[in-house]
C-alpha cells in the first residue's frame, strides 16, 4: 500500500494496539508496531515511518531516551502518547525533540488531527511541495503515490522512501551516505552496493530507457540526483 502514510505505534499495551490499529487504518495510515524501545529504534531505522506515536513507559527504555536517540539522525515527527501527565515530563519530552504530547486517555479524533498537523509541519519545515513532477513522473509525497504518464507505479516501501528522498532534493546531489543513513539507518551508511541494487530496481519502474536514465541520475563516486522538477508542469 505505497500510497499510505506509514505510522509506527510504540506501546507495550496490547489494548492500545487493538484500539489504534483499526482507527489509523480507517484514516488511511499504514500501521506498524513496536512493543519495546529497542524494537522501536530498529523499526524507525529499517522501515522509515512517516510519523511515530510513542508511549513513554516502555519495559526496556524510557520513551524520552528514544526521542533523544532518534533525533541524533532523524527528523521523523514523534507524537508522545502517555499517561504521564506531569508538566515536567511533557517539557522534557518536547525539549528532547518530540513534536507533540497527547495524554491518555485520549480521543481518536484529537489524535488524528495532531498526526495530520505534525505531518504538515514537517513538510513546511523542509519547504517541500506535496506533489512533484519530473519528466512525466508524478510523486505525491503525502499520499505515497507515484504516477508515470498518468498510470500508477507500484513501489515497495523502501523504493518509495528512496524516491521520496531524491524528490525532496530534486536537482541536487544526495550522497551515498546521506541516502543510506536516511532510508536504512546509520548502521547501513556504507552499504553502497546495496544502494546500487535498489536504484537499479527503482529505475526499472520509473525510467523509459534503462540504457539512458534521465530521471535518476548517477553522480559517479558521490551519489544520485533526481532531475529538476517541472516548474508548474503537468503530467
């Protein structure tokens, strides 16, 4: 479901997952989950969620520590969802890099509104355009949807994350290390051969002529660059 925004729910309470998962899916989110802090860190690095809903009271790591670790290498929006209602807890979580704080118990409508707001703010901070058009390719970053001359292109989650990263920097070179760290996590920042395989797979789906790519361009020894976006162009 490459058109959905992906949300990672981090909570050790099964009841929270049973309640949140269908509600999020009904609001057009692709849901993944983690029950511990260690699992959450792995999921954020491996699955590159668009937003994280995080409980502070996890069995292995305090949620505030997770926020600090994630902020060392990722700006993914983090919404804290916690029964801890002391002002000091909220302030520390926000100071460490959380985007918002929602108290348990909570209303699903309020949570959805805060998720939408956090996603919008992230795009505004980055100066992103929700839909980018490049040489007949249309990339809708918000809906995680890609069209080629009007026909939908089916991408795996990682293929989309790779394309979205290049799209956000259309016309600019993104280094191997930057791509690997952002899409797969800092532990993979030297796996350049792995990246070449994914770029090859992505080109098979978006380029018209694999022998002469014009959308995803190689900068030898440095990284990759997406062709300049069509200013006001149409697909």
